């Protein structure tokens, strides 16, 4: 196991308030959660993190849940935080579950958004192919990259989400584009991202919040959570898909705030 990386973090709210750490999903970043975080910051000290190989956090050859757990533990230790509530979406949700299993004494409450503990089929190949084939070396504008993604994926919400990872900088008077996510490492690590994480009996409070139009969480998944977590709640957001926090932010905020407070 290599040493943890120093995660990029955005901190909001009173430093003396209870801590809430927010963990994004695959190919996301802390940028996706800033609006919700401002609301959470009314009652919590919120730490918005970029996972390794995402956003502004360092790239690393290893991408695994164990590594991401160690990154999070290092973050808490470095800031002198003994316990925190954790909110994770998708890949971040599995990181929350793995962290709570390995370090339950460092957790207060757990929120897992549209993710179960089981394994999933790899279904991200088309997205990675579209990203890695995008003409960023020759693109004059963001729009040309966006058009490429739309032609490949035909999904405006997914494309808008992915475009948040496109970085622009000027070198020698010329515009240079690059992707913030470490695409080669993440593509190679998809088998790890979709794997199951083990559940053990826990007294920690867990909220599973999922989208009614999403196939990520089913009745069997909820039953497994209820079997392992003695304090378990679930909520389905009708009409929302996998990006439920972006599609129905008001309901997502209301339900998660009630649970965390």
C-alpha cells in the first residue's frame, strides 16, 4: 500500500461545527457539490473533497477503495478531526461504506447516495472512449469538445457533467485543453470501481437515498443495508436518476439535512 495523497479540499462553514465530508462519484469533483455544500454549511463544517485522480487532487497510479479510504483517513488526521459524518455519491458512496467498515470509530452518520454495496457490470466504457477520443489537442473552443461528446453519447445531462472536467490553460499564448480526471488510470481501474464492498454489522446510522428512475439501488440492496445497519433509513426520490442530487436538489437537501441534524 502506497502512502496516501494530499486531497484537494474546499472547506465551508464554522470550523467548530460538526464535520461533514462530501465524496463525489466517478469522473466528478467537488465542483459538483458546491451549491448543496453552502446549505450544509449552515449547520456543519463541510469538507468538499476531490478524490485521487479527480479534480484538483493528485494523479496516482493506484486507484482503489482501500487507497481512497487511506486518503480520507489521512485528511481527517491532518486536520485533527476525530469523527465526521460522511456523504458519498456513487463511487464516493462505496468509499463511505468501506471507510465505515474499517474505521467505524471515526464516523458519526453515513449517507450513501444512489449506490449499493454489491458489484455492478462495467458500463462506463462508452463514456471513457468518448472522453479519450475527444479532439482536445486541436480544439479551438469548449463547444467543439462538447459536440464530440454529444455525438458519441447523446445524453445532455451526462455531457454537461463530463464537461465540468475539461480544463483550459494558456501556454505560450495558445489555449491548451486537458481533462482533470486521470482517464488512463481510471479506465484501467473500472473493475475496482464497480466491485462489491463487504458489509459488517454496524451501529452507525446509515441513510440510503436513491433515485426512482435509477437502476443502481433495488429492494435487495436496501434489505442488505437493513440487515447490516441497526440504524437504517432509506428514501427514494421519485423521478430522479443516478444524479439525483443535481436533478432534485431541494428534496435531496431536505432529506439529508433531516437525517444529519
